[in-house]
C-alpha cells in the first residue's frame, strides 16, 4: 500500500512580515481527481516534479470567493475565482502547488497578475449561487483565451470534518507556490490557519473544456475527494529562486 508523507495542518514556515499578498478565501470548494503522473510532469516548471499523494498525482479544481485582499498596504475589491492546480515538489523538498488556470471575475486583477507575477489568470464570467445548504459555481472564459472554456459545479456542505485524512490534508494544506517567472522557477511561500474542512456531497459537475485548455485530460466523472471550507486567511510571501 502506498504511504502518504504527513503534512502539517498549519504552515511549518510562516511567511515573514514582508507579505506580498494577503487575502481571505471564502466559500471554498475543493474537488480532486487522481491523474497519471506522466500527464502532470510535463506541465510543471523546471526544478519540480509531481508530488505523489497516496501513490498518485492529482488535479484539483477549487472555487472560491476572494475577499479582504491586500497587496502590501493597498486594498483591492472582492471577486470570485476558480483555479485548476497540480501538486509539486521542488529540488529543495518543498511541497507546493502549480496553477494551470486561475479564472477571475475581475479583468483588471487577471491582467495585472498575468503581467506582474506571470500567473495564468484569465478573465471569466462567473455564476454563483448560495443557499443555506448549497454552493454552486459556473465559469466561462472571456479573455484572453478564446473558446469559452469553463466548468460547472455544485456541492452540499455537511458537518465539520473533525479529523481530515492524511490525503485530504495533503491536498489542502500546501505551503509553497511554484511558478516559472521570467525564465526562473521560483517558490512563493504560503501560510494560512488550518482549513475548517467540512464533509461535502457533490450535487453537480461538468467540465466544459477547462481542463483540456490546461493541457490535462478532461474529467467527466465525479471527483474522488469533495471538501468545503467556509473561510480562511491566506498570505503569500516574496518569491525565492529554485532554478
């Protein structure tokens, strides 16, 4: 049986006072599928390899509401975001995430992050629905990518998850962002409190071409892992070169 390396629920290396970006992630939906390692490896930046969790590479689709956003001392309005992410490990042993898509309802934020930080942001149309026991996100790309790729998802959050499994913790508690930045692979340190994860039932999922647009196999079946968290505060530190 494959083993899973333990992952701390809170960051073992908190971001220094020189925080690049601080934000609250609210109404966060985590969907995860196992994928073939050979499908993931070519999509990661040099100096990183797929981080195998329970013996597999994974792809995550995460929908959220971004609030209380600060670039250093400068605030920014709230908006919706949905990202597609992979799981990486660098030559120094840091486990991280690599974003293949970052769909944002705010075109200025998307354009600014693409230009300044080289993150794969795309302006997208968002549909959002929230009731007492139901959360739904739907996205469709507007610019700069053509074709209108997107996803539709809906979940029913349940009670608080008292003891997330090691796999669930590995898929949600990630302390680095790996990105290719002007010809160099860099690591942005991340910290946040432990996620208040909830048991969650999937109500709907449809991949309207977004994963294929990321260079990944489409995922038309249900995810293996479905989780929800009401809110946490995430901080990104300044990048450091890896390769």
